[in-house]
C-alpha cells in the first residue's frame, strides 16, 4: 500500500481531485482542492474506494441549517494513511483504514459500556468541520473553505479524519477495497441493526421496510441471527428477487395491499405481529407502520432511516402504555467501529457474511454524478467509486 503514496508529502498541503458539492442538489463538480496536513489527533488518508449511501443524497439535497456548502460529501470508504498529526500512535503511514462517521474513543463511559455506541467524548453531530479542532482541512484553489461531511468527506482523493473515527484493518490482503468500503457505513449499519440493536433471536419473525442496501443488510443480519421469517416491504417489486439472496422469505408491496394497511398484512403473516420491525427508508409514516406491524408485549421497532429535519413521530400514550412495544433508534447499527468492524470482516473471510452481492456498479470519480442518478432511481444497491483510476 505504501508504494501508492506520494514521496515527501508529510507536513505539506496536497493538491488532488475531489467531487465538490457547490450548492444543494447541483451536480458535483470534479475540481482540484488543497488538503491541509493533519493536526493533532488526525490522519490524512488517501481514499481508494468510496461508495454512495442514501445519506449522501439526503445531505446533497439539504437546505437550511444542514446544508453547509461548498462541501465534500461521501462517508462510506476505505483508504491508506498518508501521514499522521502529533499524538497519533494508533495508525501510521501505509495502514489500511476504514473511516466511520461514528467515533469510538475507547475511554468514555459509553465506549466502555456494552449498551451503547454513542461516544460521549466525540459525540455524533452534524458539523462541517473536524471534530477536535472545529476547522476544515479543505480549500479550493481560490482559497475558499470547503466543508467536511460526517467527519469523513471521502469523495476526495485525500481527506483528513480524526483517529477516533478510524478503524485499522490489520490484514489488508483479506479484504479488497471495493468490498471494504461497504463496512464503513451501509452493510455494517444494516447487519448491526439486526445483530446489536434488535438482538434478533433464532426462530424470530422480522419485517423490513425499504430494501436498499441498508434494508437488505438488515435481512442479511437477521439471516445470520437465525430468523425464521424475514418479510421485506418495498414499492419496487424487483427487490423481492434481489432480497432472496440476503435471506428474505416473504415480500409485501404496499401498492398491492388494496384497502388493507401494510401492518394488517404483516400481522396476518406473523400470527399477531413481527417480533422485530426495521424502518430503512427515512419516513415518519413508515415508522408508524412498522410500529403497528410489531407484536404486542415484546415487539421492537428499530428506526434506521434518516428523515428530513423537523419530522416528528406521534404516538398515543394509551397505546404505548398498553401495547408494551418498544421503539429504538440505531446509528451505525449500534456498532462500535473499532470493536465490531473486525468481527464483520472475519465473518466475510469465513464466507458467512455476504458483501460482494451488494456491489451492483463500479465507476471512476469523474462519473460520480451517474452514481447519484442510479441511486435516486433505485437502480443500484451500492455503487463503488474508484478515486484514482491509476491505482
Ligand atoms: P436506498 O435508496 O438504496 O433504498 C431505499 C429503499 O426504500 C428503496 O428500495 C426504495 O424502493 C424503498 N422505498 C422508498 N419509499 C418507500 C416506501 N414508501 N415504502 C417502502 N419502500 C420504500 O437507501 P439506503 O442507502 O439503503 O438507505 C436507507 C436509509 O437508511 C436512508 O434513509 C439512509 O439515510 C439511512 N441510513 C441510516 C444510517 C444509520 O446509521 N442509521 C446509516 C446509513 C444510511
Ligand atoms: Zn451511510
């Protein structure tokens, strides 16, 4: 990996290509940007592959407080450490690393607890800057600051990431980069939501609303946990065939349910309601539908999809009281990146966890807008972007 890194670049700015989002919803512009050296606690990474997740689309379109433009999007990636700032010993030049939007400081009460992946020292939040120093490492050639995204910004050939957001891959030869990037967000999130957040048990029933990569990865996680019935709900009927590869046993197309609510259909299919329901689209109305589809007494609804800012859920307190159901949010599938990505990697090497099937398209950085079109049109699962075709 070291051979692919520039010589004598340490401590100096690097000029490279990036896909810059200049304004909300506008096509990304491939331009030269300047990436400053890492500050203390940070590493500069040469991004090898970055795949496109629906959250990139959401924040590409975002207006108002969540739309900090110009911005470099991208948060599902793998790369090689080019240089490190002061006080960094966890990674060194040449290490293969997976950046993740969630931090694991390894020290706070939450990182030490098995019950949460919400680090308190470096909490999840929306920011256009680095987590520790509140400044950007990107400028354009006129000197204008470019904002970061989710502490990763991987649609750039080089980026700077805080070490609390990096997971080192100890044996890079075990995992090709066009598969490794999937563990950085999508597949880990879905598999983790079933495995860690819901703790799906063998023999249980599962309903998944939205069969993009996240929902299909939930199916994959539920399959690995031994679920007996895995019901997918999607408006796109092609998703049933695709979903069978990931353990889907049944399919509901909301457009074909007539006057019956989807929750009624699922209750009938599961003799009273699914044990675990997952919302993987990002719509409050589907969270309600998922909650209604869960079994009374022990049903768990897991919110994974990212809805628009300001969207609210409304529940009758009487129903919450008497139904005994539970609703939980799940960021990054409840996984701690440094602790759990190596476990998923091992399951991939052992041929238990599927990653290959999620990659439907691969392309080069200059074609990145096509990846956005494909994901918006529901024509791809994961589209992997190779950041430098010379590699
Ligand atoms: P995607 O665009 O690939 O898939 C979305 C799927 O939902 C598509 O198959 C689409 O046909 C289906 N769909 C849309 N409207 C529907 C409806 N009304 N009923 C049923 N199905 C419907 O997206 P993805 O990359 O899989 O991401 C899914 C969601 O997960 C997004 O909201 C994304 O932001 C979120 N996400 C959350 C986390 C997290 O940590 N919680 C991490 C990554 C992504
Ligand atoms: Zn994502």
